[in-house]
């Protein structure tokens, strides 16, 4: 049985591992074909595999897990290990799918950014001052979003290295840019987190656990 994530960009499966350490090819044969019967090769274990696709459904790459697990012939569920830690399914989900989902920009957002880039590029020559005003608003929106995203990332125990990688900068640059405003956001009283008369969603942090931007190990 294949495993498919929510957006169907990742389709995982079991791959048989032979005694020589080689994986069996991805074809119409399932991993349990290699049971040693009738002269067939015998699998000594299985590993997780995945066919990865882009937003349009085109296959872009093939992934293999690093760990080899025991094969239980006649028991697909036990071999997959869904709900177990560790297991082939666990490695596929936690080591491959989750990191990719966390860093992949959704297709609709990518389309919006592409449309905006094209529109601003054409507007720059026709209405330069209007373009500058639009860029200023875009930069303010981006800064606010980056602060909120960095705070949420820390809530999920992401490091400054990971935050910097997502921004395309070093961890030091990310920390210098965002640590202070993130701390201010986390310390702000919800009752005062209002702008333009409308309450804004904020990242909740227990008051007895303040964020310390210069604490040891923060980066």
C-alpha cells in the first residue's frame, strides 16, 4: 500500500533490500515479491521510498530512506509500521515529507508572487511613484509576516539556522534582523495587540516563559 500526503506531492512505498545491500527497482512488483520462493531473490529488509511530484503532478525525483527495517512477509501493516517509531512510514513522514511541507511555498502563493513581480515590473516605467508606494507597502507587509513567522517557527522549536535558511541568509543575520521584534511580539499583551481598530492574531507565549533573544544557545 502506498502512502500519499495531503497535497499528493509525495507518494511513499516500501522498497525491498536484498542481501547484497542493493534496493530492488521501483516497478510493478511489490516488496513482498522478493520472498525467496520459487527462486526469487530474498529480501533481508525494507526501506522507505518516495516518488516526489511538483504542484502540476509531474514526477521530479525519487527518494530513499537511510534506515533498513525488518520485513514481515504476509503482514503489510506490521512491515509499514504506521503509527510506530521508528518504522518505514515514520521515516518517510518525519524525515522526508514533513521537512519538505514546512519549507515548500504553496502553489497559490507562488502564483501570486509571480503575478505581483510581473505587474510591478511593468508599472515601474509607467507609474514609478505608484510603484515605489506599492513596494513600500509590500516591504512593510513582508517584515510583519517575517516577524510572525519567525515567532511561530520558534514555537515549533525551529533553530535560527533553519529560520535563516528559509530567509536565504545566515543564522546570525536572521537573529540580528528578527530577534528583537520577535521578543517584542511575544511580550505584547493581547489586549494591546490592536492595529487600526482590529485585533490581530498573535503567537501566544506563556508569561512565565519569556523569549530571551540573547540567551545561550539561541542560535
